[in-house]
């Protein structure tokens, strides 16, 4: 991932590459396969029945009250979101308000990255989409349903939280079976894989620690075992991640991934009282910068220094796609894609740390949340449809969408993926998902801008409709090249559970 400073252009390229993969790992690139393919080809797993589907179409979300939206999405999601294995789907196909698993026929004439790059065992693109974010979905849905239970005392809410816990437990058992307890692999095809990323652990920890308060004794014991296992696994590999052929040493991270690893060890220590976990927690906190600045703050400081030293700003070389967009940028600007979404990583991690190690943040949690929440305004207009490609001007703190460019020749596609090979005005709803969550956390922990966070959070919740449930949205049909049109047909892996989490956590706080 890109750190707060970019010591060299080479470092920028290397770290941005992993950053890109951590997003594209959520559905753009990996294009993997599914043992389920035979059953879903006949759409037997697509849902109950066509009549049931259309009687609860997500196209009906627009115009409903907030509580009615929650009821409709809850009804559809709990029916469709679980694979027969018990593991939750990540992305599914969303079209005309109907969710169903992808099937091979959905990919005729479509292209994607060669899965051999990550040495994945796949049947086709549907596997990648179905399993890429199952860990995150399971963890966050666990949070949503636990909060729902705390508000309503509904047995159905508790049962849904338990289903999400079982989904995560099934994935954890894959690591145990591989003699790597604590290894959470991305379950492509609902079977073991060799891939993970640290942000998946964020929602796994949040879900488990939240569910812990309503879990049965045996479940609580298992939760503690899993939380300790996460910390022990990462320490055993010295916090080095191997991802799609690249190695990434996370120990020097000082930003959002530092927050995640500090949180993992804090929760492990809370459960184990093992001084090893406390030592690791203190190790990460000693180098943390996320407590005093965001990624954008770090880049802004670079611009200030440049102006002081040379009298004028320059274009900032930042991100995997800088070479594609650099001619579109103005002095003082940087390409901001995949940057603001780190707000939730810090917000959730900091909130959990404060629960179990309150003295470690020394009362700074409200300021930390206020600082990271403020970044919601970059790349999002009044329509709450975030842009993927946009520039931020760090001299005057403004942003603008970038003009489109032509698709590069096939041999120049970054990671072999056409989506990364041209600038467009495609929209990307993951930032909306994450800022809904950060908004309610800012309210919960009394950030200095809590009143604004409450207002904006409510507006974001009320904006949710079928459009904003998509992972990527092509607003005019011209932003996605025809070979990747399925990118715009994906149910977001984050918006549904983020919406439910923000709503029910907000209800628990009496925000709405």
C-alpha cells in the first residue's frame, strides 16, 4: 500500500501495485472459479423462485422510507447471500433489481486477468466474484445482525448473526485444515485458496468481537480462539504477505494497515493476556502515523514542502495508474483513486483498540475519527455516487473528475486488466459503503464533527437504491468497455452489509 510519503518513484510503483491488487482483488482482476458451477448453471442456486425474486425486487428501494429499505434489503439479502456451503457470497449478479449467482453464460465475450498470476484454481470468473470478499461480508454482516439483535431482541437477528459467524468459522477451518490456524483465505469457489489481504481481517475481527457479546459460551470460546489465531498467524509469517506473485512486508506500514495489525494484537491480548500480543501491539503503535494524519494529509505536507523549497507545486507521482493519468493532472494535484477508502480501516480498528486498550489512544479517538471522516467529501458529489478516477488539488483542497482517455493497447494493460488501462467516469460505490460506517462510528465516539457525520450518514443511508448497491456503475453506458460490462452488473460486496451495519448501529445509538 502507498504510505504517507513516497521516498522514490520506484517505491511508489511497488507499493501502489499491492494497493491496486487489494482493490482489484475485490472483483476486478482475479477472475476465479467455482465448484458450484454445475449447480448454478441451471440457476438452481440462484434463489427460491422467480416469483419470490420479483416480489421483493431491489428496484423497489427508490422512494421507500429508510426503515422500509432496511426491511426489503434484509429480506432479500438473507435469502440470497449464503451459498449452500454456508459461506457468504461476495459479489453476485444484480440486474433489474434481482440478485442471483453469476453463471458461465454471463461471461460470453468477456475478458479478465489470467488467474495463473495468482496460481488460483478456478473454474471461471464467477468464482472470483463469488468468493473475493466473503470474509469481509461475513464479518460485517455479523456486526449488522448483532446490532439488530441488540436493538430489537429479535431471534431472527440472532440467527442471522450466527449464520454469519458460521460462514467465517468455515473459512477459518480451511486454514486449520492446512495446518495454518489463523490464516483466512479468500474462498474462491467456496474452497481453499492461497490468497488473502489484511483488510479482510479487519471486518473478521470487528464481526467476531461484536458477536462475542451475544454468543453462546461455546461460540465465545471459539471467537477468542480465532482472534488469538489471527495474531499468532501474522506474527508467524513476520507480517509478510504474498499476493498475486508479489511479496509485501507490512511491518514498516505506519498508516491504515498499521492500525489493522495493532488492532489484531490488541484483541488477541484482550483474549489471551499473553505479553507477546501486548509487545506486538506496542510495536505497531510506536510507529503509527494514522493517529495524527491521513494519507492525503501526508501528501499535502509534501506539496507544502515543495512550494517552500521551489516556490511552486508540481504534479504528485502517486498510485499504480499515475502513468496513465499524469498528463491530465495539474500542478499540486494527485490521482486519488483507492485512497479515501482507508477511512473505515482506521475508524473500525481505532474503535476496537479503544474498547480494549483505552489508555493507548490517550483520549484521541474523537479526533482520529473526525480527521478520517472528513475525507468523505473527496470524489463524491451531491448524488452520493463516488467517482473511481478523480484528482485532488492539495493547494486548495478541491477535487475534480478526470476526462476520459482511450484504452491502451492490450500489451500495456496494468495487471493485464482493461479496467486499469484507461481513465473513465465510472462510479465506484465502495467509498459510499465505508463512509456510511465511519459516519456512525464518528457519532458513537463523539467526534468533534459528530453532528455533521450524523447528518451526512443519514443522507447516505437514504440515498441507497439499486444503483448504489452496485459495485461499479456505468451511468451512461459509455464508461465500461464492452469486454468488461459484467463489472457494472455486480452487487457490491460492501454496500449491503455496510448499509445494514450503519442503520442498526445508528439505531442502537438512537441516531435515527
